C-alpha cells in the first residue's frame, strides 16, 4: 500500500534531487514551452494493432477528427504513431508509415496543432518533420544519430525514450533488482551528449513506462515498478531537461474501469514532478492536473 510514510521517506532521502529544475524547452514556431508547467500530450494511433481502442483511427478523416477533439479538450500537443509498440503487432515499414502519417500531420499542423510523431525510423522522422511535426518521440536508438540530425536540421525538439534494446520492437529483459533511475541517468547522459554533438539541443527524456517488456508480465511487479518510477521522476530532472511520461493502464487491476487508470497514474506522475503527460485520456488527465493545481495547503 502506498502511504504518506513512504512518500515522506522518499522526499527526505532524495531532497537534493527534488529541487532540480529543468531548462524549459521552447518549441519553435509555436507558443508552447515544455517544462514551464504541466503539459498534456494527446495520442492518435494510426495502427489497427494498437490495443487502446479509443485512440485508434483507421483513416485520415478519423484521425483528423480525433485531433480536433483533442485540441478542444485542451491538449498542448498531439503525438501520432503509425506502428503499434506491442510485441505481436504487425510491422509497418517506412512507406506504410508515411502513407498513414503524412495527411494527418499536414492537416493538423495546418489547423494549428503542435504535432509530435512517435518513431524509431529515420525515414519516418524526416517525412513527419517535412509534413509539419515539431517534435519527434524517439522510441529506439538503433538509428538515433540520423534522427538527431534530422530533428536538428528541422529546428525541432525530440523526446529521448529509455528502451532496453535497439528499439521498442526489439526490447530485452528488464532488470528490476537494481535502482532503475541510476541506470536511466547513465543511459540518458550518453545519448544526450550524442544528440548535442549533432546540433540537437531541444530535448526531453521519457523513462518508457508504457513499453512492453517480456519479463514484466507479472502485473504486481510491473505496476509496482511503474509507481516507483512515477514518484521518483524528479530524479531525472537533474539531467536539466523536462521529463515526459506515457501514462499506463494496469488493466489487470482496473478491469472494466480501465479508462480511469491513466487519471490515477497522472496523480502519481504529478507528485513526482512530471512535465509532460502522454495520455489516451486527455480530458481525464487534464481534470486531474487542474484539480491538483487548485489545491492550496493554506485552505482549511
């Protein structure tokens, strides 16, 4: 059971890290500054294999309509993926991803949306940036250098995700026995340096809690790990950049109320000082964050 005693002990033990503040990341050509306060990233999935059905759009028309709904719900940016990250999902090559992404990115960008595209393929990243995407959500380091260069040339931002493996479709075993934040800090420091050598300065980091790992199928172990990472997010802010989290679902626990799961995890992520909340349930997450922001300890 998560308790106030646990939170108090965590705060006391990591007090110095808790005070770290990232440098805000301004998204060129927009008014959006990430790291200046909690921001919400809505999701559009263009793959039929994505399991969160409410975010799946199987035509450009449906995807554009969802994008406009997300804008009306108050999201700060929209993340679009053309291939599911699930292990058993069909692969979508660069050509298929381009055909899915281009009309949606172009239309939403023309309508004033700040668009992010999730990919680990250089060709997909370049297509997305030419179509108007302002941020690449990088889900693998197999071709990272080429994607860093493409983002730098486009004056775009990039989210660097933690992935145990060359990309999110080829992950390895996840070690739970050691401090995962220490491993992530070392991982991110290496890749942040490489990104900067290629001229890319607008960076965020993402611990990758929403990704599939074959040895994290025990629901209790997985959810416990996710909760710990949410609450210790502030330790990653010591890297000097904002932290993004994909809010998970924990359907084994939430069952038929699974659509409430991301709102629950948004509370934990906010307590850990998350900067950017990636969610399929934008309206619920926004209500949670606005409620937390309204709370004042001085109100009796």
